[in-house]
C-alpha cells in the first residue's frame, strides 16, 4: 500500500471520483463544541497490531486520513505506553496543513497531551525534546516526574491516586484544546469509553487477517455497551475501509456537507 491510492465515499452517498484532501477534510471536520475523537487501525479479525506495531496495519490511505485528523485537532492525546512503544516523534505538520490552521485562527501545531500515571517518560524523546509546542502530561497527585521532564513538558495533576480522565479533559478544554484526537493505546481507549467520554471513533479496517495473538483496539475493565452511529464509510482502491462513527449530530458535518469557508 502506497501514498496516493484513491479514496472514495461509498456511504451514505456514493461518490465515484476520488476524494481530495479538501473533501476529506470537510467529511471529518471540526465539531461545533468540545469533542473527543479516537482514531485506530485494525485488521479484519480485530487485531490492533501486526508484529507488535500498528504500523504494519497502516498504508497510504490510512496515513492520509491520520495526517488530516491531526491537522483538525487542538490536542493530540496519547497514553505514555503507546508514546514509548511506537516511538512517537515531535508532532509536526506540513506547510499546507499549517497554512490551513493559520487561515482558521488556529495555532500552527496541535498540542501533544500524554496520559501517564507513573511518569515513566524520557525527556530526551523527540516527542518532548523537539516539540514545536510544549506538551502537556496528565498525571495524578502522587506521581514523581523524572529529572528534566518539567523542563520540556507541563504537568497537569488530575486525581489523587490515578489519572482522572474527565477532569483532565475539562482542564484541556479550559486551556482552549476543545477538539481532542486520541491515538490510543487500547487501555486509554477503554478507560475513556468506560468514563463515557468518547464522542467519535474513526476506524480504519485493513484487508488482512492477523491471526490469533494481538489484542483489540480497546482493553481494560468491562463497561456498559454504548451506541455510536455510523456517519460515513470510505473505501480505498487497495481494499482498506475507513469508518466514522459519532454519537450525535453536534459533531463534524455529515458526509457530503460543503467544506468550511
């Protein structure tokens, strides 16, 4: 799978011509209120990784939407374990995507937000050391930061013995980070779901069977089922499906809506 593979809308209104970046941006959009969007890729049989990493499931179409979703958000939320395991680098955008943000009065880059109960973080990791915007770390009152972490990131303590995600999101919104994109991992997704904080799930389905072994896109303690209606289905010419589920009409515009002015 390579970058440049055409992506088409197949539901609710089929669109035969491939979608360009502007049309994809309009389909996903920014919500008109505080909004938490989760983005994941999975295999047909539900695996969240291939050979231990999500990159094995991702191709050109997924990377294209992945980049657009980062462009659209104010804050990029990720668990510390995912940050370490996936080797996150500094969150940067191309010049055209930075220009799109400037034209709408947004900062050039979204703010990286890391959730960590242990503060087992390396200040020298590029995600912190090379960040164009000072990252935020959501943690709890009892966590002790390693030397140098507060030099490269701002600690926000939410909760006494564990991270209170609802309080953390409220603090992010108070700081102007109303549109939050979560990239995982599964335990963070599971905790956000259990707290009923997820407004939207964007799920890329890779056309392969990973077999037994890898975990699902969500993990943690069981919770109540929650409905998340389907809003659109996109298909790439390599067989990848991209689904967007959102809980209500107050989120981004429906498929086929005009691009933002």
